[in-house]
C-alpha cells in the first residue's frame, strides 16, 4: 500500500472525529495522539471486546487496574533499568536520530520490494502462464537480491543476539544506508538508549525520589500477584488481566498511532506450573489468533513471527503480525516469561512469592505466559483495513468504514426522511428507547443520501429511516452498511434486529 493511501487513512481519522494530533493548536506533540468523539467509542469497544474474551469468558482469569506509578525498585527487578534499551544511531549532518535496527529492517524491506517489482513485471508480461515458483528460484536478479537479504539477515540477527553495536554500525555502512534528510552516510557509533520516562515524587529536589512512568502494564500485575492469588483464592493455572496506559520514550516515533510515546496495552499474565510453559504458549497462540479472526477480517492479514532476539525475560516469544498499510508489523506479543519477574521481585523485595500446590504438596515460583496487545495498534489495524472506497452501480463512489459491527462507534443512526410532519419527533422516541443499549445517532441535516454517506464514513452498521409511511403503519426502513440493502420492518422489531446482529456470542465464539 502506498504512502498516499496511508495519508488518506490519517486524514480520514481526523476529518471524521477519530484521532487528533495532541496539542494541535501548539503544532502538536510528536507521537502523542488524542482520541476524538468517534475514536473513543471504537477504542472502548476494542477494550470491551478484549476484556470480555479474557475476564468474562474465562472462569480462571480476573482483572485488575494497578497504578501507573510503582516503587522504583520495580524497574530494577524487572530488568527495565538495565536492559530496556533500543540501539540508536545519529546522522552527523542532519543530527537526526534513528533506531539502528529499524534502518536495517527498512533496508531489507527495500530489497524485498525489488523482488516484488520483478515478480510483478513478469506477471504482467506472462499473465496466467507465469510460473512464480520457478521464476523465484532461477531469475539471476532475484537470486542476487535474495542472497543479499539472507546475508544481511544473518549478520543482523547475530549482532542483535550478541548485543554487538559495532556490527550494527558495520551493517549500516556496508549496506550503504543513507540518512533520509541529509542523504549522507556520516553516522555516529551505535549507542543504547533507555526508553523509560523518568519523573520525581516529592516536593523538593533533596527529598524527591526518581520514579518511572511504566513502560508496560505487566509489572503492576506481578506486584499484585500474591494479593490477587490469596484474596481471590486462585488456583494455578490462572490469569490476571489489565488494560492501561504505558509510556516509552521511543527514538523513532512514526507511522501515526502505530508507535506512540503514550499508549495503551491490554495484557494478561497467565500463572502456570514450571515445565508446562510450552503447552500454554501454544494454547495462547491459538486462542489469541482466534480472537483476532473472530472479528471477521481476512485471515491473510495475520501471521506469526517468532522472535529472533528474545527479550531479557523470555524463553520463547512470538508476535501476531498484522498487514498494516506499511506492511506486516507486530500487533500483539505472546511471551513465555518463565519465573523471571516473580523470581526477581522475590529477590529484590525479600518477600516470599511462592505458590503452594495442594495437589502434590509442591511449592514453587510460578512461570508466566503473557499475551500483550497494544490498544492503539489494534485500533489502527481495524481502522486502516476497514477504510474502503467503493465504486457503486450508478457510477458514484462511496467512502465506507467497514469496521466489524461489534466494534463500530455507533450501532444505529435514526434518520427522519424530512425535517417536518412529525417525523423528527417519531425518531426521537425510537432513539430514546434504543440509546442506553446501543450507541445511537440522530441526524436530520441534508438529503437522506448524504446522511447515509456520513454514517458509512464513520462505520455505522445500520440506518433506520422514518418516512411518512411510518406515521401510518409504524414500519421503518433499515439499511445495512455493507450491502446497502434496505428492508422494511415494524418499529417494534428494531430492538430485536439489533440484538441479534450485535450479539457478542455470535462474534466472540466465532473463529471461522
Ligand atoms: N509486557 C510485554 C510488552 O510490553 P511489547 O512487545 O514491548 O511487550 C506489547 O509490547 C504490545 O504493546 C506490542 O505488541 C504493541 O501492540 C504495543 N506497543 C508497544 N510499544 C508501543 C508503542 N510505542 N506504541 C504503541 N503500541 C505499542
């Protein structure tokens, strides 16, 4: 997908009240965004869909809401003070800072793009007769590009695994990567940069304590593990789920709400017996992919990607990647975190954090299987893949946001055909009956066709239109966003129609 399309997505998000640049009147704050009147509804619906699937659907998962601040030792114990770093490199001419790993990844993607270009050219030339497999295995240009990709990938993953910053710089130089601003290869050495934001607790410099804004919500769960386990009389295996803000001083924050400095996570830590982690890892991979698929977007939008370099706490990890407008990128992480966190909190706090298993009288520090998804990335995944420009039979075009109905900001729009003859009053009565259960909008301005387009553009699944016949026989038309088909139903049927179309059971429990 081109930059042009991505720009359209960003401007649609602004124009239709989904996402605004934060502090726009002061020219904005980099990588910080605000959710607007429609965006907040979509975001809340995403969170609700996740919370229900985790907490409400699973008898052995409970939720918490821990504070953003925690004792500073938390971040020493979690390893974030020492190891939560990104490798960064500056261009000496433009003074622009980049993530070294991103520069290399972008380079690899560029070479992959060249292969795709060759493929497209041949496809155009030979049409149906094009044998892609043989072409990729034999074409000299493609083989040269592929060899280059393999070589860079190998050096890159070795450098990451050994934290070899010098080699990262060598790769950047050997690949001839240039700064996009200055166009030069005048690079500094690669340095590690800690991503946590610091702040102070206390009124004076002398008695203040350094605190960190949490870079992940997970630690709030670990700190509360023992309290929840005891007060909730939880038996292993069990989970604790949480939705909340996280903060990272990202070096390169770009691509709209994909990489932000203040964002929101939905995390679940599943506490298990040591040795069972691989079973649960596979289990949660499947459950989480099914959660995504239940929303009905095309399966080809998702893929698993195993981590080349494991985070400091993990013994296995993968991402669910989504096909964003700028290619496949991480949407959600699934990590086997071993007993790293609980073990370290036990060590640093000197408090016992053990689980006693009455089934075999064993005592152990639980292992943890984590699922972690960014709300904002999920928002972008849904929003970007739902925005469509459709040619209609009458030759016109419509812009429609085909958000899964269950997540749409508003579920139904109530529209009087004209602004008189008692139709607005009739509409108000319908709206009043529906609005507590279904987010409902009322719109009487402009011709009905334009109003349908406005609802299409914000993703409202159903439009109920009240016309003169309604006054006579209490029937209304109900229009479906995707098919644009209109049916005439009795006014008393609206509620049950919406109920059945938006029944969460039909969504959450469906993975086909
Ligand atoms: N507790 C584990 C953890 O935080 P992570 O892979 O660093 O793991 C989990 O982050 C998820 O949080 C990511 O898959 C992504 O969806 C989201 N995320 C991470 N950094 C983000 C950022 N700067 N902006 C928006 N979302 C982010």
